[in-house]
């Protein structure tokens, strides 16, 4: 994915999630679109994006 941050090594980027949420998609709709994702994946993607714009360092779950 060109070095973009991805969710759990899948081909779903944080940017895809943030863009979908900003376009009005709900978490439930995203889970239907990407059945291999879980709700915590989406919440972690949003937290990661928020930390980037706030210039904070965060630890990712391993």
C-alpha cells in the first residue's frame, strides 16, 4: 500500500477509513463493506489519525 499505515497488515488503510467516515459512512456500514474488519480496528484507525494531526506519539498494539 505504498507505505501507508494499514489496519492489521490488511489492504485497508487508515486513510480509507478516515475518508469514509468523513463522507458520512457509519461504523456499521464500514463493517458491512469490510466484513474482515472489527469495530476496534476502525476506532484505532481514527485514534491513529487523530494522533497524527495532534503531533502526539502513540503506542500501537502489537
